[in-house]
C-alpha cells in the first residue's frame, strides 16, 4: 500500500512540473540569441550555444539567470567580467574592457524592447558602452533595472520617468556626466535608487522628496553641489549615502526611521542638528571630512542603536562632558582631527576590545603625544575671536572693491561703445534682412554662435578635414578653368563640377547663385554654421569660395561649395534594373536607408533649431568606395533663395507632393517608396499610382507594384514594417506623420528581422540534409 501511495505522489509531481510548463516562444528565443550576438558572445552565455536548450531552466547558473512565465521571459540577469577599470572614459571603445567599436547600444536596447513581459533586467559588468537611449522606456513592465559597472555616459534618459512600475533603479559605477535628473517624482513606486560613482553634477534633485516609498538613496562619488534640503518627508528612508560630493549647506533634518547616514567628504558647515539625537533607529552615522563647527550633541553618542559614529576631520571645538554616556551597541567612535578640548569622557576610556575609539589630532588632555600643543589651540581660539571682530571690516572692503570694479567696467563699456561702434554693428549683422533669417528658421543669435552644435557631432567625425576657404584661382586650376569635361550636371542648387585639388584629392564643386540681399559677412556666418555639421553619413563640406564678381560692395552673386567626391554613384542608380552597377537587394537597401535616417536625425537634433528643409531624394544619396551612404545637398536652404513655389492650382498627386516638398519625413517616405517600387514606377504621378499605393498592404498589391528584386530577397515581416512606416510618412495629414526617430527605429527593427531570417536561411543551407 505504501509503495502505491509513493508511486501516485511521484506521478502527481511529474505532471505538475512537466506537463504544467510551457515552452519558450520562438520569437523570445530569437531575441535572446540576438542579445547574445550584440554582447559579442560573452563566455557567460556559452551555454546558449546548445540549440535545444530550455532558457527557462538556467537559474542554477550564478552569472546567468532567466525566469519565464507563460512562455515569456520575465526576468533576465547577466553578470559579466568587464568591470570599469579606468578613472576616466571619453566615449570610445576600450580594448578588453568595453565591447567593440561596432557595438550599438541603440540597437541593443531596441532588441531588448521586444521582451515585452520583462519585469527584471540586470546587466552588470558586460562592457556595455555609449549614451543610454530614451527608448529604454519601451520596457514599460520593468520593476527592477540594474545596469551597474558598465561604460554608460551622457545623461540619464528622461523617458525613464514614464516607467511607473519601476521599484529599483541601479546605474552605479558608470560614467554619466550630465546634470542629476529632476523627474524622479514620476516613479511613485521607487524603493531603491543608486547612482553611485558616476560624474553627475548639479544640485540635489528636489523631486526625490516626493517619493515616500524610497528606502535606499545612494548617490555617492558624484559632483553634486549646492544645498541639501530637509529629508524628513522621506518617511520610508533607511539608507542615505551622499558621500564624496560637493554639497555645501547646513546638515538637513532626517526622517525618524533612518538607519544609515553617510555624508562624509562634502562641505557641510554649521553644527550637528539636535534633531539627530532623536533618530532612535540610527545605527551608522558618518559626517567626517566636512567643515562642521560647534560641540557635538552628547545625546548622539547614547542613541539606543548607534554602532558607528565618525565625525573626524571637521572643525568642532569645545569640550565633551565627563558624564557623557555611550550607547550599549556603539562599537566605533572617531572624533580625530578636530579642535576639541578638555578631558576624555569615561565611556571613551574603556579597555574593551568591542569598542574602537580614535581621538588623535585634538586639544584633549588625554594622550597628549598625539594631540595638538596647547599653545596651538589657544592661538586658534584667539584667531577665531579676531576674525569675528574683523568680519564686518572685511565684508565692507569686499563690497567696496566690488562696487569699484563695477563702476570701472561700466565706464570701460561706455568708452568701448563710443570708440568701437563696429562691436555694436556686429551684433546686428544678421538683422539686415529679417525675412531671409526667419525663412530659414534660424535666429541671428544662433547663426552667430557655433556653440549650439550638439556634442554628438564630435563622435565618429574627428578624422574629417577642417573646412577652409579657397580662392577662385584654386578652383579654376582644379577644374581646368571649369572645362566641360569637369561638368557633372545641374540641379536646383546650381551647377556641379568635378575637380582635383593641388594635393591630388578629388572633390565636387557646386556653383550656386545667391541673392543680393546677403552681405559677405552675413553669408560667412551661415557658411560657418554649415561647416560645423559633421556626421559619418553626411557628405563632408571641405571648404567654400565667395566670388564677389570684382565689386567692392557687400553683395555677392556666386558661392562655390567644395565637398568630398563619392565615386560610386547615387542610391537611385542602384535601384534601376538597367543600372550599369550592381542592383541592391533588400538588405543592402535597408542598410542605406538606416544610414540616411541617422543623418536626417542628426540634422534635426544636432543643432538648435534643427535643419528641417533638406530636399531629400534618392539622387542626393551618394555612395563611397566602401558602399557607405552619405547625404548631400543638406542645409543649403539657409544660403539660397527659395526657388520652388507650391503650385496651388495644380491638382492631384503632384500638387500633394509639391506642397510637402519641405517636409523631411514626407520626403523620406518617398525615398522609402522608391526603394520599394523602383525609380521608374515612383516617377509616375497619376491617379493609378495612388490607388496602387492604397492597396500595397495586400499581397496582390505587393506583387503588382513592389520591385521584383525586393520581393525575391526580403522577408514578409521585414517588408511589412517598412510598408507601414512608409504609409505613415507620406500621409496627407502632417500631424499623423512619425518623427524621424520613430522611422529610424522601425528601419533598424526591420533590418534585425531580415538579418534573423537571412541567418536562418544560411544555417539551413549549410546544415546536412
């Protein structure tokens, strides 16, 4: 009978654990394998090589933990071995410490976002580097996020504030170097916040004071400065660590339930508040290396739970009472390197091994060999008294000197305005034609200042040559006096020539006609602004030449722009079936579209305000020898007249396209359309094409209009993603069009899907039958 019961129990257990489990969805498995590829196949994930592995049963591995629920991944923890071993990080890959320079954090986060049920994410010491993108907020179900000990820099993404389910946020031991965020009040469920050991600066964020659920606040080893507000509103706070910052204020009030307070290595001044004597739960208090004064409250030593008390290296003075009592749990006391006088309290003289007491560097009568001499202490006391007497005189002297300097500066300014009127006219340089400035979308102040160019432009473009001025004689020599053999064509922005500079470099030289309303100085300010637009996928502007036509006034009639020459033709020539070069397949077209989307995204965000009128078309997408795509003719609207007028009387499809000619997203949508259907079909402007576009989402419509090369080399899922975003881009209503960032994300997602399908096909082809 007993054996029968044991057998039935075994069967029941087997059914519960085996039949009750669900296999992980194939899409989830693909995402995990793609993440492993992004992380460049770390040794911690070698177990994933087994194609038959069940990812949901890897919890026994200490460095990798995956938890599943209803065949979805809900928890992913990976601990690598690439800890940050450098004191400073400049935003570039470091061999053997970070992932390689090919790593894209943007694509990595986009792949992570496909784990839609993820609640716990911990990626520690994996060498992940780059600015953390805003799209991390797409992991909207996250409750625990830990990206510690990596090489993340820049700002903490503001979109994290929308992750309202987040309870733990750990970004410690990275290189975030922007100001401390001030949107934490949106995370109403947050309990643990750790930003330790970064390079964050600015004031303590007041939004933290609204998070009543916060238990651990760790922001040590940063560059925060200014006043630390009262923290008594954080009623759930147990651990506070703000050490090694630059905070300079009086010590704030603390919540009554706080257990650990570490405020060392700052510039706190004033006295220790009496309120600290009421913190009955306090166990650890470290206020060392500040400029605290006065006498420490005797009741702090007798708190019922205090075990660690460090107030060393301050400027505390006075004497401690002989009858001072110490708490029964107090094991460590450090009052060294202050200016305390008198005898040592009896509870400090204990010979018990359970209590460590450090008192050196004071003026105590105890153990005088390690104390300051009495004459020093008296001298310090007398100096303190004299400083108080002379404080008023010193303040008055400082105020007097300040007023005198202000008067001298004001007088110098008046003289400068009288004798140097050019300084004033320079401020109004760009106000000559208000219409031309507003039409281009730039204020005079922005055109006159280069500091508005984003720091993001500096990454990956340091090897590009500096833009300089050329003489007209240099250009004549480069083009053989603008011979017909150097002529390459003519477009809406003037004639284009091919030339060879004196150093042998091939260049493209564009000759543009300009309006007389631009002065030479005004024009050069605009050219300087264009010259600062540097990006790996923008054709590099090498220089310019202003031809004044032999006149001595401020007007000019020609401007020559010298840019790098790209010999592999335009994107358009590689889409046509009768092309002389290679016709691109779907993966190659996607790669080029992604590159140009990155360039447009930079033009929209790399300067404030952005360049939004860039006349995007496939003929302006050029290819270099390695096949890298670069956008040309960008931003030229600020130095040219608007020659295209919207034809209000023209009806139908052509009128729709012309009215939206200046909308970059809409223009990019037509580039997507041309990449899908080919240039010959896209060139049609009839109602039939409109009907075909409307039916392009059906399989029959796709077979009828999509380029056969695209149909033969694409996956249906990848094609559907691009069709969807293309339809939104060319929408009649501009408010329904997506941002260029959304377009870029969808294209990258489509490329990942296509890459997965292509990889599976190659694996199947290589596998034995």
